[in-house]
C-alpha cells in the first residue's frame, strides 16, 4: 500500500537536532515517517553507552529509521569528537598505500559504528585532492592521484560494509579541485567533462563497482554540465551517476542548509529541486528546528500536488531510502569493536610510514609545544588535534622563543602563519597536521618539519615517539 504523500515527504528527509537526547518533537517526526536522523558531535558524549542509547531511542521511535554519522577517521570523527579518532585518516592511508591496512581501518570504523547502532556512515571521501589549497577536503582525501584514491575508497568501503553499516561515498562528482568551502560559498569546478571523467569520476566508479550503498552529492557548480545549478540540484550531473556509472543505490544530498545549496532559494526550495534532480535522501543540519522540517515537508507535498515534482519520482526516492535501511542489515549482529589499545598500537607504527620528516630535529629537551589556533573547517568541526599544547597562540601573534614544537594546520594556505614561522627565534620544529603544502612565507628558515597528513590518536603517538628520540622529555 502506497504511503500518503505527507509521509513520503518525510521519508526522504535526514534531519538533525542538537543535544545528546532525542527531543519529543523529533520523536514525533520519526513516528510520522522521517527517514532518519544524522548525528553530529553535539549529539555524542564520547561514551559508547550514551551513543547506543540514543540510536536505540531513534530506532524505537520508528523501526527502520536510518541513523547516520560522519565518521571518516583521522580529522573527521563524531563518535570520538572528545578525544580524536583512534584510526588513521584518508591522506595518511593513501600515503602508506597498503590496501590491506585501508580495508582494516574501514573495518574498524564499521565495527565501532555497528556496536552503537549506526546504520549509515557518510564516508569515505572519494574526492581527488588535486588542489593543495582546497580548504575543506585536504587530508580527508586519500590523495591527488585518481587511481590511488579509487583503490583505497573501494578498500575502505569493503571493510566498512562487512559490518552491516552502509557506506555513503562523497562528494559526487568530486570536490577536490576547489579553492572554496561549499558550506560557505558555491565553488566552481571549471573543467570539461572529459577531464572530469579521467580524474573526478574514477574513484566513484570504483566505489560503485565495490557495491557502495549510497553516494553523496556536492554543492559545486560544473559549467561544462550545468552552468546554473549546483550538482545536488542539477539533473544532468546526477544522470552521470545513474546512467554512466550505473549506480542504483541511494543518492544522498550534502546538507541543504549549506550556502552552496540553499543560498538565494531557501532550504524548502532546494529540497524540491534536489528530489527532482534525482536525490533520494536529503541531509539537513542541526540548526533547522522542527517547524523548519515541517516547512520542508510541506514544500515537497505542494510540489507534488502542483506537478513540479512528479509523484513517481518521490515514490522512487522513498523506495531507495527504504532499501538503504534494510539491504545491509545484519539480523543478528555479533561483531564488536576491536580493543582500542591493540588497534592503536599497530596504527601508531603504521602512521610513521605516512610522515614526511624534513631536516634533522634539534635537541628537544625542555621544548614547549605551541599550537597556532587556526579554526577547523566546518566539516572537521572543533575538537582535539595534534599534541596537547603547553601554549595556544592566535594566528598572526608572536611565537615564543625556542626550543619549541610549533603545531600548525595547512600553514601553506595562511600567510599570517607563515610570517609567524619566519619570525620564530631559537630551535623550532614545525609539525604540520594538515595537507603537506609548500613552506609559504618561511621558505628561507631551516626549521625541521614533520608532515603527518592529518591528526588522529595513532599519529599523535607517532609524533611523540619521534620527538622523544630527539630528547623531548614530556
């Protein structure tokens, strides 16, 4: 029996809320048919039992509802937002280039998520980070080579999905060649379709071949295909995923509250356009309250009634969402997350294989750890990164005299940070936790540098080991 259009309009929504408990109004949304809930760091306390209780409440409100989360490993973690990820991130794994290790990391993430009742992981990132100045992808990508990224995306997906957790690879058709953040603007990738096919589409083709359950769209403009609408809202872009790559799973939109999708049109209109273009499940961030979700629902219902959104398209989206909620489910899950001390010890040794160490470290006896407090991008979110600092200084401030270990993120994109490194006096070691860019602004200073390709607990332990070999005594 076909559900009423009002229920169908909720089924294609994946909204979010704030706080560690399911609010009554969100329970009502689920009972009325909402497709699920996307959890963010603000929903998770870092305690496994709290996460499991929250997902159980969501599933109790509507059995079959999806619980989704961004758990990429490395810099992007929600389950471990208080302590940092226990697994290496994509850029480190790509640099090590050990497919068995990448699959094992995907499996560790899958075990973590399955253990607390997560159904859908909004990862891994399949973007080819061809632009080193990319402000939002960077270390979330496996690298700058399309074939390498494709191999590791497929391995990570296989490891994750072995635990009954659906993978959602992102951000189709590729967010790597951008210099803007689609949370804050509408980036443009001005490349011909042939170039996109040789680079951006390659990892997504690999993910489809591996059987990835879902693919997430990007809010970027591709003038070679559609010079007016971002990919999420552009039928011609999503047809490439369906027709050229043969993907038959669920197409998930990136969050529609992002500027790249809803600026100038609002979230309800963006939702209608995304469904009409071919998206099946629409992400909405935690700043939208329950009345706002009802307005989006109403806009979808009205679009069906006026013929702007074909009823068959909405019904097809609902069917794909429902299949996503069931086709990977293990009816009697018995897997548990591996012991953290065991996995972190092995990954700490592996992390050193991803590092680039430039120059010879000085004697670090008595060295203080100084972090340059650059804000994280919205996708990463605020959380611990790098070594625990003794001092945090704002970008553009004066660094204390050495011996110091200076922690930075993407210093090559920040001239004010380069100026700080140029001016620091005394022995200094720079630890670059972001993308390993050029020594912009401090090229003539011989400070040794450790490039880690992202932060994680194993990478932190590996850096501590290198520093202790140089006399660091903390």
